[in-house]
């Protein structure tokens, strides 16, 4: 890696850490901002090598727009899944058909795969049990299709259209 690449990775790491700090503190008080900046600079220096491979290349406008669009998409999927699980819990006959299905992903980037696994687990009704290469093993509260293609179409594909652009 060249020196510009290291600088790009460091700056990207510091920016992300500082933005996280601002969200967590919910404050623009000068003391908090200064402490956040100092901590971001120090932690960024210690972690930039494992934090990102692309550095500022991650801030590509298309990626940023897809990430911004992914947030409401994911929240909407989570709301719908919560309502679906609540219906199943409250229904007198509890219409569930639980099982473990195998899904295939088109994602190749490890961070993208992690984001997909976490998105699935955070969406009620599915839990990612294991990831091996391009295969996900998911516990699904109501198995609608046991085939790899069918389960992938219903579970992983809706998230992949965003995550592929964000992380690949």
C-alpha cells in the first residue's frame, strides 16, 4: 500500500469515527466536539489498517446515496417483519413453519456479507446461523420455499441490491 492509500484510509477512519461520536453524544458542545475529534484521531491512528481497505474511495457518491436509501428500506423491512411476527404470535393457530434454509449470496466483500448477515438477524423472523463462503444458513420462522434459489429470492436478494453497490 502506498503512502496516499494509508492517508486515505486514516482520514476515512477518522471521519467515520467522528460522525459516530457526534451521533452517540447528540451534542455540538465545543468540549464534546474537541474530545470526539481527539479520540477519533487517536483511535483512527490505531485502527485504520483494519477499518477500511478503500479509504476515501468508500465515500463514492453512488455508494453514499445507496447507503442513505438503504436505511429507510431496512427500517421498513424491519417494521413489516415485526408486524408479521406479531401476527403469527397473536394468531390463535400460530401459523408458523420454522426451519433452517440455505441461501446463496452474490456478495463477495466480507464487510458486505457481514452487513447482510446482521440485516437478516435484525429483521424479526430470520436469524443468520452461519456463513460459509457464499452460503448463508438461516433460521426462518415461516419457510415458504426450501430451495436455495427460492429462499435466496425471498430472504437475501432484497437486501443485496443495496449492499452490493455499497460494499462491492
